[in-house]
C-alpha cells in the first residue's frame, strides 16, 4: 500500500517559505509566553480573520524599479556560509531578481520628493527559498526605539488634525519629550535629510537582524546599501528651487537613467556583531537610534544590486507592491530589537488592510515562478486563485491522513537564543541618548553644520518658547557648541 504522505507537497507560507512547524508558536520555554515575531502564525490567523468578506499612511509617494542582486559568495574575506545559510549569498555570481521601492515617508502620494523627510529604501529579493524583504531607510537610525511610540511620532510629523498643516510646534513638542530622537534629528536636519535623488542616496536596514549558519549558530547583523553613483544631498535652498517647478524630480531621474541604460548600482554591506549584550559598549546594540561604529564593526561587502528595468504600470507595481519586515528567508532571523518586533506585525497588517487579504497573490508580490506556493489559505476579498493544496481539493487543513500538505523536513538547525527575565514594560538600560548625536555634529563639515543650524532654527523659531528652550537643552547635552549655536539662532539663553 502506497504511503499518501510521500506524494504530499510541502506546506509553505504565501511568501514561499517552507513551514517546518505548523503545530506550535514560538514561545519562551514550552509553556510560553508566546513571542511577537511569530510571523507564520500572524499571517495565518490574520488571513483567517479576513476570510469573510486605501493611500499608504506613511511612504505614500514612491517609485519602483526592478533589477538583480549578484552575490560575491563571501562576507568580507570569509565564505558567506560562515555567517549564514541563506542560499542567495552562498556562491559567487549567484543572481537573485529584486524589486525596489524608494519613497518619502510623511507626505501624501502627490507630495514633493524634495521635502526634508527620511527616504524609504525597501528591497524585495525573490530568492529560490521565497521572498525576502529588506525594509529600511536612507538614514541609519530612527526617531524612537520602541514600536509602541510609532503612531505618536508619525502623528507629530503629519499635518495637524484641525488645521491640516505640518506644524513645527507639534513636531518639536514631541521630539523635546523624546530624548532618543536627537540623533535622528541631527541627521535629518543636515543635508542628509534631503537626498539629491534616489540614485545617489545610501540605504540602511536600520533595525538589527540575525544571520544563522548551517550549524545553527547566529550573529547580530546590520544591513547597508552603498550607492555606487556617489552620495549627494541638497541644501534647503536647492530643494526649494526644485520644488518650485517639480514635485517628482527623484522619480523622473531614476526612470530616465534606467531608460537610457545608465543602470544604478548599490553594494550590499553588513556589519556583524556577536549575539550577546556587549556590556563594553555605552549603548544597547539593539537600539535603532544608534549606529554601530564602523571602526569597531567594519562594513563587510556581500554583493551588488543593479536596477535595469522600469515598471510598466504604476498602480499594479507601485501602489500595490507590499513589503514586510517579517518576510525573511532561512538563514536570516529576527533579533530582539523592540522596533523590529512591532514593525513585523504592523507592516503586513497594513498591507492586508490597504491592498486586501490576498495581496500576496498579486504578481508584484508573489515569489518567483520556480517557487511553488502551497497553503490552506483561501477566500477573502479579491481572491483570484487557489494556492496549491495537493491532489485533493476537499482538504484545506493540516494535518490530514488523507491528502493535503505536509510540513517541511526538520533537517535544518533552528537558532535558539536563550531568553529569561521578568515580563515587564520598561525602557532599555543603556540609552545614552546624546553621545552619537554629538559625535555626528562634530564630524560634519563646516557647511553641513551651518546648514543643520539654519534648518533647525528656521523651524524652531515658529515654536513656543518653552519648546525652544527644551530643544536647546537637549542639543547642549549632545555638544556644547551645538546647543549654543541653536540658542544664538533663536535669540535665547543657552541656560534657559
């Protein structure tokens, strides 16, 4: 008698990832509590919640292009396999199709691409193991370190709910009560806050991830995209001149470069750190408001990305493309970064609301053709196909002794970091909110410092005096000269 299990397709997620365990969530110990980064569970239950049957809140304006990533087969001077078993990195010359979306963050879909604003830098790798989304920004840090504050920081940066104007008083009211934002503000109000265009800006994963090798050993990692076109930014005056005549200059620049065969390139680099708490550092390495110093954690080249093809339809390939920080492939894993854990739920849930519960069936979001998607998900708004369920259409559950899908084999070695401690709501211990902001201020060229002070004082001049005084105090903690120059620009005392 033949074994019905032998012919069953492997159960996967809609990203094309094999599901190795469809019986239990990931928990701290066998009894729990469950951890937030249970991506397979969250996708499964969230889709189930929507089986019966708008513009992005952030990153509304963006531009999409296609290309490929070519691996070096090494990470720095070591074989890639030393750090990760992710297949796309393993051999020199291996090419992986990619789709990238550059974007602004705060403005609406028809807003200016010359605005002072972080820039989204999101890359979808279509690997042989399914999709991997690296969702980052052009700047290496963020305003906050805990995802529970994300709605607050975005609300402060968005237009006033009554006047519908972006108000400096609202922005700096929030920032003055959020000391960890000083590092991001120092980058954002310098020329780095307005990249010249998408081709000449760098990208960063911002959050900390883990790489896991075939032996189940893990290291912490940060991802960086280094532009090969040279890094160029705009002063506020230069941006104002562009915005006077063109709201979409960056999209136009990228589109025209690809059309004429001037294909832009970015080299992927990583910083690697052993997976422990690193008490020798004066900051927590999982804090996304911090940079890992390059002199201590050098950039290690991994491969080159080239964009060589423009989209054919803005709606299908730009408006409907969907990224998520939880979309990882085997060999790349989560860290305990508090922002990353929160983003992992938020991003994919946003796509289910905005595009619909079947957003992963859209061509722009599906894995590549040689990755077969096999799930028991079905129904819901805009469903236009049935995922592979094996040879019996009556079986849409697992496990079954009759037909259906089966779990992937467990030959891989899961990385199992040890976690213990009280469950609590508490800030991280090593905050050090000011040191890196001060270092960044001192490392700037003179003209960059001048531009930073001008940009800050221009907006702070529109704020209430007590907010001005509070921001001056914060900048003084970063660097004495930093605070003094802002105070002088506002005409207030540095000791106020």
